[in-house]
């Protein structure tokens, strides 16, 4: 039997878009999976792509932060050896409501919202979050349409 190399699979949808389900599916099919890593989000925000790639080289599939923010860098790094999945909710409002509910039950001292969205909580910043969500989804679709 031929030893086949699996493509890397990056979930590039924002959190609260089905990323947990995506991760469960990928793990079920035997992918070595890496989920949310706040330290890698910090590295990405500081421009340390080498640190992120050091970890992504070790795994097959990914979801949550920092991957949605760096899909272009990941495409440049892995190209045709990677697949990208944009997870989305039924609507921007459904996504925002899920994000808001999740924000209320996460540790206020140890979360990634400020690094990812620029705000500690989505409450009172609903319009900004919806604009970011919709812009992200449109940008991802546009990027992969042009690079397909």
C-alpha cells in the first residue's frame, strides 16, 4: 500500500462557527489536530510567523485562533498542499449571539477576544463584530476565488 501524505486542512472561519464540530470530524478521520492556541495568536499578532509555522508543520489539521486571521500566510506557506474550510453560521446575527453567550462564560482573564477582534467583549460592540465577521467571510471567499 502506498504511503500517502495528507494535505493540511485549515479551518479559517471565526470561532463560534462550528469549529468544534469541524475539529471533531477531522480527529475522527485520524488527522493530527491542533485547535485554539493563544500563544500562537500572540506570535502571529507580533509578526512571528516562523513560530506559528513551527507548530503547523507538526500537525495535519487546525481550527480556531490564529488560523482564520492568517489564511493568506498559510496559503503562501503550504499552497496546494493545504485545504481551507470557511465555517460560517446561518447568519451574522446567529454568530454574534453565540459569540456573546460564549463571552459570558469564558474566563475574563484568559481569552483571545482582544487579540482576535480588538475588544474584550462583543457586548456594546455588536456592529463592529458583525462588520468584522462579514468582511472576513467575504475576504476569504474572494482570496480563494482568485487563488483557485
